[in-house]
């Protein structure tokens, strides 16, 4: 067991460099915190309290200047369960109808991605419906330094570990639809840096951007930059010879056999996890996963007197090579939780570290949880706080999924594909 850092930012950075630096993308000497995000329930609560949904519909796709952005900036806290989707959904109740509708549509998209990932698991890395649209004729780095738009994306990704949805689309489209690089490599490259990196949201988002999910790729060009980041093109060394002056000519690839489970869920109960808490014994600790680190985690809330235990999964992290920004965010989160209850932190192989301990945990809709929990003594298993509990039906498109699970998606202009485009 390792002593946790204090909530102080510098202490968290030093702690990660010392205990996890050899697993970080940058190595021990390059570990740094996100410029924008602080981990922990306290920071999450503050961020949600500060978010005003008014103006979201009109400004959610703005990139520059930063003060004009309408993006909520809540995604790292949603990703790690500090802000469960139902709580965020309720937070915007009573706001302007158009803004609330647009924002809740994004929350439904997050839930949809979780449903897809819970069904198909690691097959999320294979084309869901079509081969991606792959450009041709590009040479060199897909994000060349000379392009001011891509340089801005790269800088914000590396320093903040975050991008607004609009620039995520730019990055995905530039990487594959125009430059012709493998979308899976691009998705992994962004995932390593993103504080909110999620196999579900990232995987599904890239599939939609490159046309593998819908058959209609997102065509990044200079038009989007001038519209969403005015003034950036004027500062670009390639202003008079812009390599993305026009929309790319790439077309969607041929259809593929749908990934099993996408068209219909044969076992929604297995996809959703338990409906109520399954109590099989007397737990001695609450096992926390990176999916659910908030105070409202059902297992934590049900066992307030038990220690919380988190294991930095060494084999997983060694393979992922996440940026230190994510590791610092997790360390800050655990340090913040330790101000309110006992927290143990370990590094190693999860089933080995936790072997022999009766545990309580919250079920998580990811394949890693199922594989690891099957090797542990699960004395109490609590349900995941779904916004829309999986109920079967088609998930081949966002629209089909919404029709089956409820909600009222609204068309987007710019940014992520509209509901109508997803239907194809």
C-alpha cells in the first residue's frame, strides 16, 4: 500500500512521478498536471455549480477565443464517475428549452457510447458498420506543425489533456479522412492524453467522425476553422497555401458485417448489470474503479464506514502509457476522497492485490470490470447509475437507440453528426 499525496497539486505531481512515472507516457521527469482540470469530488462539484446551460446551443461548437466557448468542461468528471449522468441531467432542468435539449442530447450521446461499449466490448476497435473513409495523397505528419489549426489542437491536447468536441472532430477527420492514417492509431494517440479519455466515447466518436459508424465522414476543412476559430487562419504560415482549403474528397468505405450485438442485444440484463444490489456476504472494503470514483458511487454510499481501495493496474497502465496528466487527475481525486474517508492505494495486478478480501463494488459497463471481478470475492455488487438502463433493441445508430431508450435528440449544426446523418 502506498501513502496518498495531499490535495496539494505539486504534491500530486511529485507523487505520480515517484510511484507511477515509469508507467506514464512522458516518464518520471515529464509528469505534469493538466493546465485546466483538477481531480476530485470537490472540483467536480464546483465545476457543475459553475456551469450555466444558457447559451450552450449557440456556443457549444466555438473554439476561439476561449471565452466564447460554450462547452461545459464537465467531461473528465463525468468520465470518472464524479458527476453521474443523471445528476448532470437534473442540473440543467429549468434552463432555456433549446439549450437544455442540446445539452441533454450530448448526455444521451455519452450514454449511447457506454451502451455500445458494454455490448461489443473491445470490438469497439473494429468498424461498426462501414470501412472508414480514408484519404489519399497526404505525406508526412497528419498534424503538421505548420498548420496553425492543428498546432493549436496539439498544444491544447498536450497541456490540458482536453479538447472541445469541435476540435476532436478536426483531429479525427484530419488524421484519417484527409491524411489517410489508421483511425485506431489516431484514437489511441488522443486517448493517451485526454483526461476524459474513454474507450466508449472516444471509440464511438472516432467511428462516427471517419464514417465507420454512419457512412458519412466528417469533412474537416478551412471553412470550419474560420467559422469556429476566427483569426487563427490569418496567423497561419500556410495561410496562402492552405492544405485543407477545400473539403476532402474521401468517401465512406464499403459496408461491413455489423459487430455482433450492435443490431440487437440478446442479453440486456448482462449488458446493464444488476438492477438492485446483490448482497452475497459481508464486505471488508469498497473496491473503486476508474469508472466510478465519486462520493455518490453506490458501493461507497452503502458502506460509509469501510475503507475504499483503489489499485493502479500496472499491466494495463504499462500497455496504455497514459499521459501523466490523467494519472495526476486520478491521484488528486483519491487524495480528495481521503479527506472524508479511509482510502487505500496500491499498484499491481488487481486480482492479486485484492485476493482474499470480501469486497463491495459498483458494477461498471466495461469488459475489464467483468474480467477482474470474476476473479475476486464480490460480497456486494451494486448497480451502475444509468441515465437510460439498457433495454435491448438496435444500437446501429444513435437515433435507433434513442427511439428504444427514450429521450429527444435534437439535430446539431456543425460538430458531431446530426441525428438524421447518424440514421444512415
